[in-house]
C-alpha cells in the first residue's frame, strides 16, 4: 500500500512539474490556469468545466487565460488537490468535502436525509444557505469558494435482498472513512467495513462485503452493477463538489476578470446540475438493462429510515451549536 501511494504521489508530482514548466514557457500576456477535478471525465461536473467554464473564460478574456482541466484525479486525490490549491500549486480545483474536519459546516452535505430530493438540494446549495456555508469555509482557508456542484445522491446496493429498512440488519456494508457515513450504516443495523473506493469492487466480487453506498453514477462508472444487483434508492445524502480557487491566484485577478470567473462558475454550476439531474434516469435504465433492480422506499419506510437517524442528529446538535437551526432552515425551505 505504501509503495502504491508513493508511486501515485510521484506521478502526480511529475505531472505538476510538467504543467508548471508549460506555464513558464507561456508568454506574459497568456496565463495558463490549472484546474484539478477529482472526478471522471464523464462526470457532469467535469463535463461542465470543459464545455462551459473553459470556453466561457477563454472567450470573454480574449485568450488572456487558458483553462487546462485535469480530470480523474490526475493532479492528486481529494486531500492532495485541496492541499495543492491552498498552497497555490494548483490554481483551481473541484473536489468533495474533504475539509469537513477543519471547517465543521462543510460536513452539512453529509447530514443524512437532510434534503427532500435533488432539486431541493440544488436550491439549498445554490441559494443563501449555500452561500452561508461557503462564507464559513472562506473565513478560515486561503481559498475563494466559487460554486457548488453535484456529486450525487447516495444510494445503497447489495448482493443480498435490500428493499426495506429491516434488511440492513446483519449486512456487511462498505462505507467511506467518514464518521457520519459510518454511523448511518450502524444505525441501520449494518456491520461496517471501511475501505477506499478503489478496493470496493474486488471486496464486493469476493464477498468480503455484501454492499456499499454511492451515487448511481458512481455505481455505474465503477461497474458495481455486475456484482450488486439490488439497489435501494434511499438518496440518504445528496453530496456536493466544490469549485475552489487559490486565494493568491484570485487576488491577482483584476475586478473585471474576477467578474468573468464568477459568471463562468455560476454557469458551470447550473450546467453540472442540469446534466446530473438528466443522468439519473439514464443510470437507472442502464442498471435495469444489466438485470439490476432499483427499489424506492415507500413513504412509511422513508419515515422509518429518518427516525433511525435521530441519535446521530442528537450528537450533531450537541457537537455543533449552529447545526439544529441550520437543519431546520434547510428542511423548511420549499
């Protein structure tokens, strides 16, 4: 594992040095902007970066900026990309809420059963509450928060029957190394195995675990449909990605260029959400074609799932003095 991490870090470092070398060769009037995306080239957020963010900025600045997008974690995983962006090695990045332990309000996207649906989550992220969370993030980090983008609505899958809350009991469920995610599975009655995403397919294939949770898009992209046929569409977390800029890079921009970047970021956010919302039914159809079964919880089962999360919310309310008010505001937003 250490050797694999060393070589992964070495490759990312070489790529970064080569990109920096390209910057040094560029003329003074031509700024190359490196954007790291930790998700795949086919992910709605990466597609939006390439189809909206890049051409919009390059056109509106008349070529003074060249936007180079590196997808699939080519410049580092989430933690590395976040650190590189803080340090100014990378100008901009798209990543998840890896910073939640340093910025408590960035854990909100992981609060279970917080949003009514994807459209509701989009409204919250792109609205005043999203701005409030972003401001909390900016106040403690050398980062400019540009936009919220979708990661996806997380669902559970299993090689064993899974279509009611009771069937979680005794399942061996892989969860990411995040205490909220782990607690969700435990409260549902599952036995938790923590492992990285790269280990999940083989663990499912070999029966080390029965199931896992991820957005449908990840379920499809990772090929989990070949080893897990039962999908329980809980949408228990509608998680986010964030478009972030290094603060020194941001402050180096003129007011006019800042306006261009902000406009492009908003347009990119809109495009990514549009693409993601359109992809959900396509992913379900693909899974059905692969003999998978997607079950949506009944209203009664959904209420039971939410009720099972009460101890977790009690803990969150004790830990964060702002949490209860924020949760109530989100849930009361139509």
